[in-house]
């Protein structure tokens, strides 16, 4: 871990160099800085039920067939008026 010589903030790797977010300056990597990586570990609480990501799947509604559509049209157009 290296710190900015101007403001003592932590330098982060960016564009192949070390970058200070406060000063907005870039600094060259040293010989020991070639394997600089940023990692973040997420610690789960024991009370959590699951760490899985669930995906919701949706069903595509099928369209009515031509034969069924014709049957519905015949049924509703041939019915008597006021037969509710």
C-alpha cells in the first residue's frame, strides 16, 4: 500500500499508474507495485438465509390459435342479443 506524498491519501491503481483521488495526480508504479490489485470481500452474517441469487422466470403467454379464435367469434356473434 502506498500513500500520496502530497496529502497522505491511499493511492489506487488506475490506468497502469497509481492515482490519488484527493490530489487527482498520477504516480508511477514502483518495482514492487506491479501486482497491485483491488479486492473487496463480502462477509455474510450467519442470520442470512441464503447467499444465492434468485432469478425470476416469466412465462410467455401463448397466443390463441386461429381455430379457437374463429370458434369464439362464431359463439359471440351468433348468440342472441340480450342473453346475458
